[in-house]
């Protein structure tokens, strides 16, 4: 088994609004993506990083150019490695730990994909315009994170289809009829999207 981790770091970080691409913003003393590299490095055989223009891959990783969308960045990185299984992680989730990476890898079993997720704690309503249509059954709702671990063939097949509107890779595997398992993860493995997320992440990392 040769496990590859794809670290997607090619986004611009428009909602964070920093002076550089989000993955390269310094958080608690390190560029954000370096936290994920540190968590991944002992658990996988190779790390391929999808990079924004003009940025270099961290030590011990291999860089590939990112794409126009997140899915295209994953596809570029997948093409650059023959590893199987394939773990995909967002550089925007710097609170990942080696133990959580291991938990995700161990969760694949005989599924096509295994994805980190936390039960939702908010009540979630479906709304049209400004009017509530219905309240969803919270017990059945999970907020999805990364890492997401895939059999290489399942991910390659999913990425060969229509990538439109995909906010994660597992969605593409689901569309292609694949079986996806949820692995319970802590909410602390948060994604840095806006300035308040950056503040919370920085406090948790210190
Ligand atoms: N990503 C990527 N290639 C893209 C778009 C996103 O590799 N073309 C990566 C980001 O670097 C991030 C992850 O996908 O690690 C999740 O995306 P998101 O949180 O949306 O990051 P950004 O796209 O950078 O932020 P924004 O949408 O606010 O511009
Ligand atoms: Mg984005």
C-alpha cells in the first residue's frame, strides 16, 4: 500500500481577504498549510500540494499547479501521483492532527470513500426567499470536513465526470453511485474561511 495525501492549497482566499493566498497566511507562527503538512507527513508515503501561482511547495512535499476550481486542483494533484488510497485534505483546515489522519485512513474499510464529518449542532431549516419551507431532521445531518479518503479508482472516475457545483470530492463519488462512509470527527477540525475563523484557529493552535 502506497498512500498519497493531496493537500489542496491553490485557492485565493477571497472571503478571508488577506494579503496573500489563504494557505500561505501565517497562523500561530507557520504558514497555514505547514500545519497540515506536519500532521500528514508521518502517516502517508507522499504529499502532493496543489499550489497557487508563484508559491513553492513546503519541504518534503511535491508541488503541482492548482486549477480554476477546487475539483480541478484535486484532479491535477491526482494525475501527479500513482498512490492508492488517496487522502484529500484542505490546507484551510490547519487543526488536523496525526491521530485524526490515521482515523480517516483506517475508516475506509471496503467503502469507496470515507469522509470526516461532525454531527450538526445548529437546527437547520430549508428556506426559499425569506420564508421557511421546513425544518430538517438534525439527527440525520452531518457537517462534512476533510480529510476525505478514496480508493484511487473511485476518485479518478468521479473526477472524470461533470465537476460543476462540487464543494467536495465525495459528492462526485456519490453522484457516480459510490458508497461513502462518514467518520465522526471533532468540530475543532474547523475550516478557516473568514477572519473570525482565523482568530479561532490561531487561539486553538497556540
Ligand atoms: N482550493 C484549491 N484550488 C482552487 C480553489 C480552492 O486548491 N481553485 C483549495 C483552497 O486552497 C482550500 C480548499 O480548497 O484549501 C477549500 O477551499 P476554500 O475554503 O473555498 O478556499 P479558497 O477558495 O481559497 O477561499 P475563497 O473561496 O474564500 O476564495
Ligand atoms: Mg473557494
